[in-house]
C-alpha cells in the first residue's frame, strides 16, 4: 500500500526527505501552499525546498495514491514553476535581456517537492496506474502554482533571488558542458584527408 502519512503534512515530509538525503538546504523554510480549485472539485497542496544538490526529487500524489509516473498534476507544476521563475527573473533584471530563458531542468535542479492533489474522479493511466490522466488537473495545478509562488517570491525576494541564482548557475553549467561536448566532437572527428 503506497499511502504516506507524515505528521505535519507535506512540508514536514519535504524536510524529512532533505535530511535523509543529507544535503544542505539553500533557504531555511519549506515553501508551502494549498488551494481549492475555483470549481471546488479539487484541491492542490504543494511543499518545496531547494538544496545544494544537482538532483531533483518530485513526488506526486492523487487522492493519497503515489503517482510514481507523474501525470497532469506534475506537468502543471513543472510548467508553472519554470514560467514563474523566468517571469520573476526578467521583472527584477536577474536575467538580462540577452540571457536565454531558464529551462525546466535548470529551474528544478536541487528541488525537493511534494505535489498532492485531491479530486473527485481520478483517472489513472498505465499498467501500474501510476500516472494521473485528468487533463483539467494540468491547468488547475498550473494556475494555483503560478498564483501562490508568484506571491511567495514577491513577499520573499531574498529566497526568490537565491533560488533563481541557483537555476542560472545550473543553466551556465549546462551551456558550458554543451560547448565542451561540441568542442570535443570537433576535435575528435576525423578530417577528410585522414580517411
């Protein structure tokens, strides 16, 4: 039975996961918010915290069932997270005009997050039923995350800057790695006269 109950809810669960992974958190408090969708048919609860790690850990649940393969609620979260971080970084000139937007991978580097949704008629996909398929949940979660995380960043500019600067560092590292790979390929490809 893959049900999780954690005293103190999903925020405590995130703290526990980060302690277990033995990583340093880059902001002390877990970012937590919950909301009910306008149609009152579903709720969404999110807890997230960034660490100095390079790995992301996103656990998603629908009606307390662990959706190991993610699904529409996770897609909505990821899209909104990337959009909010890029919008905030542009608004406050952390990303300059010439800079490329941060990718989803950049925005999730070092992130530990729990996404928990409750909905009336969950539709699970896949053989293991590990993926949520309700299309409306993508928009529901995306709208909630966009609203709540934007507000959180506006009210906690220091935390927002710390998180965004980590994503920018990730972006630069990925770009440097890409350039190094390209240079390596150029260097190792045989020249025409060698053949």
